[in-house]
C-alpha cells in the first residue's frame, strides 16, 4: 500500500473512531448533557454532574414544577414534599454538591429567566462564603452552558468528545444496577434530592453504638476555615433578591443546621460579618445551631444533617404543630438581632439528650397455655406473675402508636414504658392473655400471620396447627383499647414441613431471599405480601398497619427500604436488648430489639433484664 493510501486510510479510521466516540457519548450521555433521551437514566446523570444534568432534565420537565430550592448538598435534607404542602406548590430540589455562591447565582438566574417560578428557597449559610467560582472538575463540577452563559460550541464539544470510558462506565453500572441506592445513583429524579432510602432506615438508638459506626464524631477535626468570599455572598444575594422582587417571586432564605463542633472551626468575627451584612439584604431563618446540632445522631456524616432535622426546620417556619420541634430550633434573623445570633453561633453546646430520648424495653411472647408445653408457650400462671411484677414495679404498657407519637410528635411516654408483643396471633392470646392484660391494664400488640387468622389447619391443607384467633375476636380486642393488631406478614412465615412439593429451602419461613431467587422477584413478592396483609387487617378490623415484626427476626437493608416505602414505620426483630427512642428521629423505630420471654424467666429476672 502506498504512503498516500495509508494516510487516507488513517484519516478515515480516525474520523470513524471520532464519530463513534461522539455517537456513543450522545446515545449513552453519561453526564446528561444532551438530556439523556435514549437511556433516560437520570439518577446516574445527576450523580455524575447535577449542575449540568438537572438543567437538561428541567428543560424537558419545567411544566411540572413551579417552585425551586437551590443550594449546596445540605439543601437535599429539606423535603420538597413538605414544602409543597406548606406552600401549595410543586417544588424541585436543584441542589448541587459542592456548590458555591457562583453556582447558586447562575442557576437561580437561569430558572427565573426561563421557567415559571412562584417560590424560591435559598439554602445559603456562612459556608457559601468559603470560596467562589471554583470548578473542581471540567466534567463533573462544571455548570451547564445555559446557566453559565458560556459557549454552546465549547460545551457540546467537551461532552461529545469526552473519554469513552465515561460512557462505558455508565453502561456497566446500568447492567449491574440493583434496587438499593448505590454510588452510581444517589438522586431521586422526581424530587431532585439525594436518595436517602437506605440511610433513613438504618437503626439509630444508643449514642455509643452510633459513635462506633461513625468514628469521625469521636474526635472531630479541628481545622480553621476562612470565609474569604463574604463580599460575593452578599452581592449575589442582593442580585437574586432583586430578581425575585422584579418577578413577584416569594423568596425564603435559610441557614441550614450545622454540627456544633464544625461551627467552632470558623472565626467569630467573620461569622458576625456574614450575619450582619446579609441581614441588611434580607431577613432569613437560621437553623445553624440548636440543642440537636450537638447530637451527631442527627447527622449523616460530619457536615450533613439528616432529613429528619430538615423536616423539623420547615415545621418551625410554617408553624406545623404535628411535628416534633425543640423550642430552640430556628431563629428568624433580621438586622435587629443578627449580631446577637452570630455571637450565639460561637458558643459550644453540650449535649444533653434526657429531654428527647427514652429507654423502652419490648417483650416478645407467642403462645399462652394453662401449662407450658414448649419454649414458645408460657403458662397462664407465669404470664400473670410477670404482668403483676411489671405493674408493681411501675411499668406502663404502651402501644406502638404511642411510640410513633413520641418520635414524630414529641408526645411524652410514661415514666417507665414497656411494650408487650405477641407473634403469630394464637387463639390463646384472645382467650387467656387478653383477660389478664385487661386485669392489669397493660396494653399489648399482636403481630398476626394473615394466612393463619381464624384457622386451626395449615393453609390449603388439612394439617392441624395451633388455633389462631379470628378477625371478629381481633375487632373485640381492638375496641377495648388494650390490644393492637399489626403485621407478621401475610404468608412469609411458612412452616416448611407443611409446604408440600416446594423442596428443601423453598419454603418462605422469613423475609429473606430464597436460594436462587432474583432480587426483583423477592421485592415483588414482599410488596405483594405486605400489601395483602395491610389490606386484610384494614378491611376486617378497620385498623391501619404501621408496624411489622420480622418472622424469625430476619431482615435486610432491602426489606427495610421496601417496608418503609410501603408505609411501615416501625419494625421489630428478635434481638435482645432495650431500645433508645429519640424524638424527631424515625430511625430509632427501625429494627427494634425485643426480649424473648420464656417460661423459665421468673418475674424478678424479667425486671432485672429490662432494667
């Protein structure tokens, strides 16, 4: 081949490869720069670069929203669903991780000039004065050309001819995608917020356990931070406020909650400057420091507060008394009190959780009989002796609804609460336990297996089983106010010997995946089972299911996320131990411990165990 032909072939090859790269980057669109119109895997795009991908997404969906909340990553923890309800709006969360004030200004200008905007919430804070116009990475940290008002040609060229490894990475991630949030998909597309579905079902109770899980809080970093961009923060806020005034947009400015030890890394003089100068521009709500910002359990990590605290902050602003909000959360800052509020920021807060935590033991029973006949059967005499001992020692039986009200609303519990639970729904719970519960005025909760209610034969067989009470008997107990009925699944606590023809390991004895079962099949089965359990209990008794006891105590991160999305607010295991409930922190209701009670536990030993 002549050198001329070789050169032509080389040029053609290069052109074809270049076109191939460009074509793949358009079709796969790993940064969402072109609207991801083929794969439409927006959560991946948001994860790679929310500054670019969210604008491309919003340009296609702008008619669905009329209000926006903008800021850095902490903005995600203010639930847009709550803002929708309070402000009769349709909010979208346009937060960008690592966003500085330049990102906020440019993004805000674009949406005001191009979308219909009724309300704008700015989540600012003094951290927005730390740096300005810093692009961490040309692909993952850059703004969309529309928001930056830069060259469209340069923007398209950059993403068209990006390294093809970005597209290949997206394809691999798509192939290996699973139900749970992972490093490739950390956003909820419909709201624009972080997907915290896994983090928001992790069991959080005693402080020592939390410190072991998140050791950064044991010895918090002491690094002095400089607020070198205060002028830019003030000037950009002025510009945004002027735009809102001009366009009749309701503007709400917030300072987010900050972990107290993190705040101590800032200069008091600079904090005072930020507060006093910003207050001359606009009034704002400050949640930076309060009684809960010294409690690390209200933070996902060293700087990001949990959605639960964001929920409290919004409840304070809009006067929602149905949500627990400590009295010192939220200060409305004006030019009159700005200096005073800034001074309060620099005062360390010592944690004292006695006012918002409660130790709650949960007891687990199964069957009751005149005489004990096995490990799960308690004699009537022993059961009554245990109830008598509990009452005599000052314990009050409480319902699961009372636990929910304590956590969600801050309603107080008795001085010494105890939760009495029964698993499976045996007839003896109605015939023997119920009269004794009424006698000692001890509330209890029974977790029923839906497929066994009212039966003395195993489902679809003639195999005899321990009799279970009926829905009619359940209604009677519910009306008394002494007994509550909740779920132990509909049919996910099967008895393997009676599951004919399924083979070894194929009976569903607990809420765990069967051998060889695909994740999506397991999730589908779980959703159908719990939905049926809730439906039957509601239709037959009028009682709403909000709690579930895990059969055999077995659970997983997947099961907790699925149940949470189905509206199950409290879950119970078989792990022994007392629980620490925390006002305002729904994670303290997840995977709760229970003391298994057997015949050989004397009343005195019972009291000692739960002390």
